[in-house]
C-alpha cells in the first residue's frame, strides 16, 4: 500500500510540475521528458536568426556546420546554438536520465534481459544445490542461528540456505548472484507465509537485512575510483565496510524490536562478533599489501570467490550424482529446470520494475527532484554542514531511487572536486553503503505478488538515513 501511494505521488506530482513549468515558461519543451536520452543536450528555446545578438549571428553565418557553442553559464554545460535555415535552436544543460519511452525500452533491454540471464544461470545452480541435498545440509547447519533472527521460519527450512547464499553474495560484492539467491529466498518464505497478500515478519527481516547491503569488498566502487585516477582507489574500502555494517546492525535492531526478536542471545552475539573478527582479519591482511598488490587483490577477490562457488556446486553435484538418478533426472537436466524457473521469475517481475523505473525517470526529468535536492541541501547548509558534505548529498538522496542516477552523481562529484577530495570520497561511501530501496521493494515483493509490504519501506528508508549519517561521521573520521 505504501509503495503504491508513493508511486502515485511521485508520478502525479512530477507530471503536474511539468505542466506548471510549461505554463509559466520555466520549461520550453517536454519532449525530453518523453523521448530524451541521458546526457542529451536540453532544448531551452528557439529564435529566428535576426533576433540573436550580432556576435552570435555572425558566428553562425560563418560556421560551416551552422553550430556555435558558448560557455555562457559556468555552472552548467555549454550553450549551443544550432542554425536551421534561419531558425535557431538553443540547447543548454544535459538531460539527467532517459525519458519515459527510452526508459521503458531500456528496462527490457538493459535490465530485464541481463537479469533474466543472471537468474537463469544462478537459479540453475540453486536447483543443483536442492537436488544434490546441499541446500538442506546448509539449512540444517545454520538453523540454530537463523531461528534466532527468523523465529517464524521452521528449523531446517530451505529458505535458510537461500538467505545464506544471498547474504554471502552481498558480503562478497557478487551483485549478479545476490539477486537470484534473494528472489529464491523470498519465494521459499512465501510458501510458509499464512497471508499470501501480506509480507510476513521473516520476509521483512530478510529484505531489510539484504537492503542494508553489508559488503566486504566494494569492487565496483574501487573500479570507478581507479578509472578517475584516485591516488589510492581502495582507501574508501574500510569506511564502506564500517558504514554498511552499521546499517546492517541498525536494520537488525529496528526490525528485531518491532518483531520482538530476542537479540541478546549467545548464538547471535557470537555470530556478529565472528563476522567482525573475519572483517578485521581480512582488512589487516589487505592493509599489509602495497598499492599494486592491494589493487590486484581487490579486483580479483570477488571473481575468484564466484568461480569457487560455481566449482563447489558442480563438484558436489557430481559427487552426489546418485541423488539425481534417484529423482529420474541428471545434473544437466536439473540445471535446465532451475534455469527455466529463473526465466519465469524474471518475466514475472518485469511489470513491477517497469512501473517503478518509468516513474523515477519522469520524477528526475521533471526537475522536481533537483528542486527538492537543492532545498534539502540548503537546509543542511543552514544547519552548519560543510560545503564538502552538502555537495555530496545528491548521491545519498538519489540512491534509494536509482543506482544509475546516484552513480552518475558520484562520478560527477569525483570529476568536479577530485577523487581524493572529501566530497569525492564521501560520495563513494554513500553509493556503496545503501541499496536502491524502491527498486528492491518492487522487485522482491513483485516476484511473489505481495501487495501489502507493511512497514518494510519505512524501515528500509530509516536504515538508509542511518547509513547517510554514519557515512558522514566515518568519512570525517578517516579523511
């Protein structure tokens, strides 16, 4: 219900804002909102050639291409004049994201199709884990811990193994594997959900912990920083880990209190401290490496772990091949059946992803998000936050809506202020310590057709806010 209302509010308010902008001549054309593409120049006006200042008029006449570019606004992109037989179009600024129709197309081509491939492959591997008995064994081994956090989940339930694989994939930065494991976990939890239209306590706890996104090796962030020629691309790794860990603990406490989960039991505390010890051990090892060794390790660590998971799964399936024969199937046929199920899941979530991304596209291109962003930034500036912090806030504000959009702001911050600036580093920490909240809620609950998400969205947004505050303090402490 909350997600539905949010979707309606941002969609309707954005469209009204566009109409008002056209009515008061704040916007010249709405074609960019419908058909424009990201980073295209924005049409801000049209004039006849004789109406332009003499200097621009003469430059257009002498230009063979009929194009003149002037840097009239230092805070924006160059203003471009294009002469079309006496009618001059004026462009300034770049479009923030794809328009409505290109977003609808790219949702299928750039998101659903790759996701379909990921889901098919990893769902096939998960089917091998199920048929070989590995999933049941993993669930049995981890049940003592999981029943403390998920008291409504029966002991040795298959969802435990799927949640474990999802958390492990997130922890190791394996985003392509985390989503298929997570969707399988939600489907498994839905089987024991007494009210199929309402999110269960276990589903809410799982999704909030998933969205907190505890990550050990933020490989993508390190890669972006390396591409921007940061002196030490991996120097934000420890702040990212600390911030995401704070977010994970916050999610566990907030949801745990809401669901009256006993968080002060020995097993849970032991597991949390074991994770902390493992993180510190790996960080100490990475800290002992020189710059080249560190970059090599962080760039290969996640990939090697992914290969290791695949190898272990296939190796265990080969070892337990008799189990497949007992079920009148083979290892390969089992993989194919799982892959087909993964493809069906991808098709199921398409409408949910499409609806959310199109609404966010209109929201950003309408200018309403930029207006709200500037307003919030101004409020924080008046509250005493330094300009270095307020300059990075757009990344934090856009992160719950769009990973690609916030990534764009992050890259822009590094290019404008420098990858080794406080603003550039804080933007990276914002990007890696939170999740695309609205996308995650739409995808995960859409896959199992849950209509009432209860307090999931509000809790995830609160955790996002905690991550933002934690990131500011952690970055200030480190840099």
